[in-house]
C-alpha cells in the first residue's frame, strides 16, 4: 500500500490538511478517534472508509496529533484543544 495513493493534501480541501483521498476526512481525525478508543471497524463504519485507508492514515500520521499522543494530550477532533487546554481555558 502506498500512502500517497490514499492520503492527499489539497489546499481546497479541509484547508490543506491531510485527508483520505475521495473524502473530506482528515488523517488527524482518524488518529484521534483511535486515541479516544474507537476500534478500526468503528472508524471504518463511522467515516465510510476501508482498512487500507485506515492503515494509510496511521502510517502517514499527523505531526501535531502524534506530538499530542506522545505527551498523552489528545486533542478534541473538532476544536484541536486538549483536555488541559479546556481546563485552562486555552
């Protein structure tokens, strides 16, 4: 599987964020859903993507999300705020 075949970056889609090709689903959202406890099957069903899309999203990652995961601060998939940010009013 080639990640480039499944993940695109287009400034006209989601403000240039990495998304699953043929969708508007950001890679960061897929990673955050896993971090929040969703299973692969739940993610595939929720976003109407397949196992190869999920694998490509996880392989591609997103620097900001991966940094949050490394520190244990998982951003809210809609606002980008972490739990700490919400508690501190950031």
